[in-house]
C-alpha cells in the first residue's frame, strides 16, 4: 500500500495501533476500527516529493488542474486506489474533510511528528516540510509495541518559530483567506524551524500551498 501511495507522491506512510492512539484522543474524536477485525492505523503524509508526482499527473491530464480542489482530489484518488487491492476491510479519513480530523495529535501520539509551539507538526527528518494528508484504518492487527515518541526538537532550539508565529498572528488570523493574503508571514514561521531545512518545498509548491494560485498549476501542467 505504501509503494502505491509513493507512486502518487504520498511518500510517508506510518503504521500505528489505533487502540493506543485513541486513548490519547477525546471520546468524540476517537476513530472506529473496521468492523472489529483489527486496528492497524496508517498515517499518510508527504514531503516535497509530492509536488513532483502531482506535477507528473497534471502533465498527463492537464484537466486535473481545473478541478475544484486539485491537490485534495489527487490525494483521495491515490489513497483509495492504494487501498482497494487489500483483502482486508478498510476505511479512510482525510485531513481536509469535515468533521475535522485531529491529525496533528494523531501524528504525535503515533510517534510520527511533534507539535511545535507554532502549531506545526515537526518530523525528526523533514521538519515542518510535511503535509499530513489523512489516515487509513485496515482490518488487521496493528503494531504490538507502544510507539516511541518522536524526538522533541524544541527544547533549546534557537530557531525562533514562536516569535515568527506571534508576528504572523499580529498581522492576520490563521484562516485561509488571511493566510493567502499574508502568506509570507506564515512562511516565515516554517522557515524559522532549523529541522529539515534541506527538505524545504520548492518555491512553486510553497506559493501554491499558501495562495492556491491556479496559474501555478497551469505552469506545472505544462512542465
């Protein structure tokens, strides 16, 4: 399943036992297992590699760039396509759907990434340059061992993401329209983190992520 996800640009698939993660969630946030068959959870995320594979999909079918939500639709198709061949039952929830999935807390409870003071999920290798896309629950047994906590990159960190976060909040609220308008302030929050800097997104990926500028996708579709 992870190999099939990677082919679409979703290059991080992290297994966890749903029961252990559910213990750390509020009762109304907990994720149900699949027909009580098992509780393997798969956290699905991506790095800058996503932009390469997404761009290849647009180049093959430029009409994808004109969809209502091109990145979300590409992600849903890829994940569901990766799950369909499994013999076990499965269910999937995506980070962009409602009701909201507490995916940042799930990522921390599963030992994948820690939440920083600036509300960014920080991976020990890729830093804040990841996108948490969704989780799949598969009807087989999850990992038996308790997850090791992801390393906490924040104690003693000189990066100053909290100061950058305060500046961004002073300029605008963390809502889609405000972020698109003041995106450079919000980018500065990510750039302040010293973890994962070699894995920073490309400039086009950054700009589209914050602004959703369709012209960027048109260029990407043309290669």
